[in-house]
């Protein structure tokens, strides 16, 4: 079966975990391949995903082989595979635009981005030359202009986009129409973790609601020590992120909670946590007889491998759509693997939709 040719924009921790994971699972078979939602999707296994191009702006990554760049500072995720076979792919200089927040320069280089002075490449040309099927957008949160630039390059080159950040492209009707008009599948926006704060919060809220509990207040507070959390100290970059995470939880309710009673979002940067994310969650409500009930939970998880668990499915479903000649937003895999899809569905229903899509019983 033909390989799935993937390009990555942003060779950070998430890209590192994904690439290491692809190499790790290439040596696993069937029951040995733990940690996957699907081992096989329409004949595509994780080993069939091949990285053929990569873009970054950090001088410690640009010009390096991608299998070495993923271990360059400031990446700090846990190692899945220490030695990756040569890929033959060199990291190209991307477009900085608004992808680097000004406050990042106040931190030591091993914790932050060090922009390269290299001239950006013609992204659309690189995508065409490398016969890329899918571009995965792993840019920093708040990279509004940069994300749209890469999306436009996908439209120009006929490449599918999987938008892993909370810049609304697949969930923006105008962008969705552009991809559908060109017959190009698109998945997004804002990737979920395999088992992360958002999916747990959504399902707990749904459980309370389905069991007749009146939900009064809730919060989700997250801390971490990677560049994602450092970047998000600039609260101006968080507008779309807060909308994405909040709507993902609110969508489980018939009537949304008042804004003052729900708080979901990044809370602080703790350098020594590195890529470990800690979530503190609380839900307050009332059960039978108007009696109070409170739930508190703490989740600790390595952030980037957690998102890679969703990406291996999103990539393969996107390729299946290309094989079938389907264009536009793929609602099933977007609802299952993204926080802010074009339309929200419960995770249970979204999973059924994905299984129907894989079987061919659902178009998108």
C-alpha cells in the first residue's frame, strides 16, 4: 500500500512524539502495539505514515535532519525511541509571521525559541516537490497569521491540512468552503489528547448531566513546563484557545453555564515540569433533594505523546478521504480528535461516526 506522505509545520514536542512513535510502532505487531485507538485503518498502519518534509523557525532545527531536530532544544518530551533511522528529510526554514511571542525572548535559550535568520522557503513549492498528502500544523498557540499562511499553501498545492492548534480553519465556514471547493480533505481544529483534560472533563460533565445533576460551577486549571505553556503566558494569544476548550466542555450541556461559572484554560508555566501536564479539575453541582455534590480530580500526563495518540488516527483517516476523493471538512475524525470541530458531538457518538467512516458507511 502507498505510504502516507506527511509534512510537519513546527518541529516541537508534539512532532517529536509523533515521529518517535511512528518508528516505535513500525516494530510492533497486533497485540504488541499498545496505546493505539486503531492499529489498522483501511489497510494503513502507523508504519505507513512517512514524514517527507518539515518546517521550523528555530536555528537549532533549521537545516538539521528531522530525526535529529526532534531532539534539539527546547524540546523536552520523554523519549520513546532514542535512535531514529535516517529519514532523508532536512528541516526547512518556515515563515515566522506571528508564531513567536515577544515575551519568549525574556527566557533562557534552552527553554524558548531562537529564531533563525535563514530566508523562509516557498512552502507551497516544497509541498508540491515532495508530493505531500497531508500537512500537520503544530505551530504555537496564537499563531493566527502563520496558521492561515500554511492553510493557504495547502489550498494552492492540493495538500490536506490537519490543524492541531486553536486557530479556527476547519471550523470556520469560509475556510471549510475553500477546502471543499478544491476537493481537499481538512481536519481540525485544536487536537485533543488521547486521554487528556478536555476529554475527561467533557465526559464527566456529560455523566453529571445524564444522571440528572444540576451543574453549577466548574474549572479546569492546567500547568506545564514546555514551550507551549511558556508561549501561553501571553494571555493575548489565548483567545481562541479558551473558546476551543470551553466550547468542548459546554457542548455536553443542553444549556451552557454562565461564563462566570466556568473557567477552563492554561494557568501557569512551571519549567521543571517539562512536557508533563498537570490538570486540576473541579465540578460543583446538586443531586436529589438539591443536595450539593463536588468532584475534584488531578491528572498528570506527558502532554505530547498524548496528542500523538490522536494524530496517528487523524492522519490515516485523512488519507482514506483522499483515496476516496472526498473533499472538505471530515466531520467524524474532527469531532473525535479535535476540541473545536465544525460541529460538536459527544465522544461516544463521534467514535461511532469514525467507525462508520472507516467502514465506508459515512462519507465524511
